[in-house]
C-alpha cells in the first residue's frame, strides 16, 4: 500500500482486500466499537457478525485514496467496490487508535 497509514489501519485494509475476516478483526481491541452508517457494533463477536453478514457476502473492498489526522483520529477516504447497489460508493472511515490497535471505527457514506 502506497499510503502512509498507521500499522493497525494498514493491516485492516490489507485484510479487507483479501476478504479475510480473521485478519480484519486482528487489529481491533477486543472491546472495540465499529459504527457502520449509524449502527453500533461493540466487541469482537458483534464486529465479526457485521463482517460475516454485511461485508463478505457483497465482497465489499475499501480502497483508500486520502488520509488525514483530524483531532487525533485518522480519517481515511476512498471508494468501496463490491456486489452492492451503487458500487462503487465513496466512504469515510474514521479510526480511533489506542495501544497500537483500533479502538473505534466509524464508517459513513
């Protein structure tokens, strides 16, 4: 990946490109929060279920093209491609990191 992303974010995006659920989960803290267009998923089991039900079936792969620091969060933007209506859609991913891992991820279209 040519962008200079913090390691946990780069690992998440690389695993997403392979549609690897275990790899996508690995950079998250066990009690992390994932907010997907307003729906909140807390903890590893809930985030896994989100990936299993809403990411993998439609082969949603996020390809970032911009990154910036915003108030201590890392904001990454880019298109997501997959087998879903409107693909590709442009997403904003807001990552909050703690202890070398993803503490929170909020995605919006």
